């Protein structure tokens, strides 16, 4: 195993219990107290609603593995979602809309990477700054209003099915497979482990850690672009606060999934389970008629508990 | 997070004079912005507008002054804006229920302080990196506030209470007097007390601080509690100024507060900066936003400009530090 050479951590499989226990507990809890939770329709609903978060949480895992963070992801998603809506409305073309979203997202990701890698600004402040910028641009391009009347070709992406499976789930699975291949089966993936674990080694090997770091953040921005398409399709409009706080759900999924914030090791399957755990938590609370504010607060508590447990493990 | 090998603690006297130079540059920048705005806009130099700038700057300063101490320890408190919202809503409810502004003010400040203390516990006892812990707290507070308010708005407070935020004394807004008081207390605390100097030492080199017998965890707890308490105080002034409380009042406060701290020359890497610098930072940011307003730039541009300012400020700080080394 290539990653084992860089990270002296227990095998990733030993971490299954943490996030799996959380997931099983949540499912058991809501099966007991939330009527209709265990129905096929509701569970597939949970999965479809988790797809946007999957697209953010997977690249967030890579970024956190480099001891970084991207607080701008939710705001960038808002902006790309608006770009998709505006461009597809103007051109009546879903692909051009997606292209615009991808471009803007990747541009923001590259700026994030540049600020972190080249200027050396701590990631949480650099991306807090770009959060403000993306939020501002969203307000400016939309003038604070929703963008409505987008073409059916965009809306249909969210509701269509492929071989009986909803298209968003297909997209999320393809994304997962791509990230899994990238992280565990390419050289680039090995370098990502080294970016967090041992940056000096990369330099000695004649590689440019800065360029790799920029690439990691750019991937995050580009994924926010694709997720922006799904968001626009789901809401059938572009809205200037569509992605508010989504980066926090992504960080929650990564933290619950067992990726450590301090040692450059990450686990994609854990993140995927973390995404589902966040989705189940929000859906279950929704079913027992808890307002979305309580959902937000519970996700916050979930993160703090997960990080506390992670801290216990690392100092034990 | 892991870089504990910072440069050695600079003796406080040379630190002060270096800070004085930095503050001087920033004062010049503020004056330059004033000159530009005076040329560009007729109404900038009117008494009403200048008092308005001072009042607005003092609101940003209250939040940013506590935050300065946190940043001096190389930490960050991202929950201040959400803390202001929760504290304002709780204080507003207490005033409405009991009719006593004094009780409301106390509960609001206490609420802020308790939230800050919880942040401190997460950072010291649970050893969660401060920006993640306080970011988690941001969303917990946000959720709590929206749940507590359930879409309601509280408004209409006693006239005496409203004087705090909107009243005048000898021609100056009352928040400006509060600003001077807290600027004095903050500066004295940071520069002239042992606890203040210990906070600088922790930020400059936490390991050396611990080895030289400074109770690091207790000082950190104090710093986060102060940050929360100042957010609680700011919530009272907001409540009194707006004469209403809503769940979303804190959403646009955190980024400007962080911007004020960073423009003011406090380094994100800890150990360098002054409370007075933060005041100048709050003034500069307010002048820029006020100028945009006077030149009829849409308020939609404010987050974009604030974001760019945050990044520029950190970049400048890093450049001057590199040159100094």
C-alpha cells in the first residue's frame, strides 16, 4: 500500500467503527422515533439529497488532508449555481451553463490554492476572504434576487433516472469512483498524502508542493461548480443564498468520517459514510418536525463531538 | 496548527516601538482615505457623516477588540457574529419580559461571556483547533438563535435603553464614549498588565510560554471568554441602536471584525499587534464602506470588498514580517 509508507496510522479499516457506529445509531434512533423514516421512498430521498454534499465533501477531504481547509465552498457553490442559472437561461444550453459553473468554480479554487500555496496565507483565513468575495459576487450578479425560468434541460438533471437510478446518485457514485481512483491509484494521490504528512519529501523528490496544493484547491472549486449545477437543477432556480453553510456540512462529513485535521491522513469511504450520516441526521430531524435551525445546531454539535473524539485518539 | 517553533519572544519594549511605527502607517492610511473621500464626496466631511462613521467604527471595534486578544494568542474566534445575534435576542427577550433594561444588559453580556467560555473549553480542554471549534460554535449558535426566535422580530425597547446606542452626550454619540473607555481598558490590559504580556508570550511561542511557567490553558480560557463578553456587550449596543432583534443580525458582523483586527496589524500567527491598531483597523474599514455608500455603490459590494481587504491585510502583514526577518 503506497499510502502506508507515508502515514504511520492504523489501517483505514480499523476506523470503520467510528463513523459506522454513528451512522447505525442515527438510523436506529430515527427508525424508532421518526414515522416513515425507514420507507424506501424516504431513504432514497436521503441519498438523492446527499449527492450535492458528496460533491463537496470528497474534495474537502483532499484539502483537509493537506492540513488545509476551504471555508469558501458553500459560497462558491452559490455563485456557480447562479452562473449555471444565468448562462443556461441566456443560452438555453445546459452544457454551457455547466461550463460556466465549472470555470468560475475552478477559478475560485485556483485563487484559494494560490493564496494558500504561493502567498502562504493560512487556509482558513484565505478561504474566509474568498467566502466574502464569492458571497459578494453572488449578490452582485443576481442583484439579490432569485434567477428563475431556467430551461428544462437543467431541471431534468435532478429528477431524471438512468437504469432506474436517479441521475444525481449516478453522478455522485461516478465522482466517488473518480476520487477513489485519484487518491489511491495514481501518483497524484500519493503526493496528496505527502502534502499533509511530509511536504519536505516532495521537495526532495523534485516535485513542486505549491503546484500540487493549487491543484487540490482547484479540484475543490471545480467540484463546487458541478455541485452548483445540481443545486440549480434541484431548486429549479438560482438563489443568492443557495449554498449558505454547505461547507460546514462538508467539513462535518469529513470530520465524522475519520479524516484527521492535523496529520494528513484521509479516508474517502469514511467521508462518504459521513455524508450519509449528516443526511440521515437532517432528514430524521426534519421528519420529527424539527425546524432547520435545530438541524444546523445538531450538525455543529456532531462536528465538535467528532473532533473531540479525534483529539482523544491522537493524544492517547 | 503544528508550527510551534516561532521566533523567540521579542522584549516588550522593542515590540511596542515597532508596533508604534505600524500604527503610525495605518493612521496615515486612514487620513489618506479621508482626504480621497473628502474630494470625491461633498457629504463626507459633514458632521453627521463623521459622527456616523465613528459610531459605526465603534460597533465593529467592540467585537474586534476581544477578537484581537484571541488573535494575539494565534487563535481565531469565528463565532463572534453569531454570538452577538444570540446575545441580542436573549437580552431583548429579557427586557420585554421583565421590563428591566439592566437585567437585559446583564443577561446579554453574560450570554456572550458563557459562549466565549465554551469556546475556550473546546480549545483548551478538548484541544480542538480554534478556527474549527469556533466555526462549529457559529453554526450551533446560529441554529439556536433561529430556533429561539422562530422567525419573530423583537422591537420597541424603553427610551432610556435606546439612548445607549443612539443617544448623544456633549454632541458625541454615546457608543463613542464607550469606545474610548474600552480602548483604554484594552490597551492598558494588553500592554501594562502581566496577564496581557503573558498573552503576547503565548502567541509568540506557546512552548516557551508553558516552560516559563505561564498557565497557558487558563490564559487562553480568559482570552476566549473576553472575546465572547465583548460580543455580548456589542449585542447590547446593536439592540439599543436598531431598537429590534432578529435572528440574522450577526451574519454580516464576523468578517468585518476579523478584517478590522488584521488591518490593524495584529498578526494571525500570534504575538504581534495592539488593541489600538484594531481601533484604527475598524476605522479604516468603516471609512471604506462609508465611502462606497456615499459614492452610491450598492451594499451588495460590501462582502466582496471586505473579503479582498481581509486577504490584502494578511498578505501585507506577512510581507512586512518577512522583511523584518
